C-alpha cells in the first residue's frame, strides 16, 4: 500500500482523519489542504491517525505543522495517534515528538479529546 | 555486482514520483531490506525536492540527473544539477536559524538526511552541484527474469 489515502470518519465531536501510504513532496499538500479545510470549516477536535502510514518526509511534517498552527488560531484541538515504529523514528529524527500532541492509540486519543464522546450511544 | 540506473528528472515536484518508483523497482529486484528502502526513499525525497525548489529561480524548465547505484553492501544516490551553488552540509539546524531570519532551505530535511544515511557529501564541480548519499545495507542478487 503506497499511494496516499485520506479517509475521514467521526467519533462524536471528534473528526478522525486516517492517513495511509506514504506522504512525501508529491502529495503533502493534499494532506495540508484537507486538514486546513476541516479546521476552517469549524471542526474543533481533529485526530490524525498515522497507524497505516509507511513513511513521511519533511514536506509531510510541514503540512502537519501548518495544520497545528491553524488549529491554534481557530482554538481547535489537533492531535496525532498510532505512530508506527519507523514513522516514530522519523518524528524523532526531525526533533518533532515534542512539537505535536501525540497519543499512542486512537482509543487513548479519543479519551483525551472527547471523553464524553465515548459514552455516547 | 554493481547496477546503476540514471534518471533524468525535471524541476517539477511530480517527477519525484518517477525516481521514487524506480528505487522501489530496484529494491524488489535486488532485495533491498524494507527498513533501508524506507530510509532511502525519505532521503531521496528530501534531497531531490531541495534541488527542485531551490536550484533555479528563473521559472524555466530544467533537468538534472539522479543516479541510483546498487552495490553488494550499499546503495548510493547521486544528484548532479547545474543550479545555483548550495552546500547542504552547511545548512543550519531548523531550530537554530537566527531570530527574524527565514530558515535556509531544507533545514529539517537535511537534518533528517544526516540521520537516515551513512554517508552524505557535497561537491561543486565545474559549475555543477554533486550530492552523494550512501546507505549501507546487505543487498541480494538480482532476480533472474
């Protein structure tokens, strides 16, 4: 699975964006555009699941940083989850583990972002 | 066994996909380990995108050469371009750009390249940039077709 895929789902008030494949210079703008569109449209909690990402480059990191800043301006929550082994290493190489709100799993992230959501039917 | 492939790339970001796919194809053919392949793909994207973004600013189309060489104990990526001189080895860390100054191109990407590969060098030869990246890994023999 190499081509980038962006799938959006919802858990209560949290908008979950599942990315898969590889995110590089050729497609990082697609990620940035989709995330900033969601934030501009009024989403207040966005969780980006990176569990199925094979790798990402600095272009992808820049896209995530732009989305983080945009979320700050819009007073929205923006978090990442499920970083796999090599993906986590890439965050570490870029010195970016401390820059983003990162959760180990989707479940853990949802508890933080919208505890009440999990109790909804 | 040494196997080299030369790829002509335009200064168009979409062309990165061409050289990326050729590296994937070589990895399948020569059994390059997945972890090394992933590290090479990230480093390749960083170095080639830097050339595309920063080597020319005249708005014209340019071409440059990416050479991928598969050796028994490593994979080399070489980029030859006739754009403006830029030594990536001197690029500062992205977190240490002087206050008020725009980061120099490629700070984050270059920091990652240095971590991802075992050898990273730059030369300016006869008005051309020559950047070399090498990743040490055990490479298999080509699949017989």
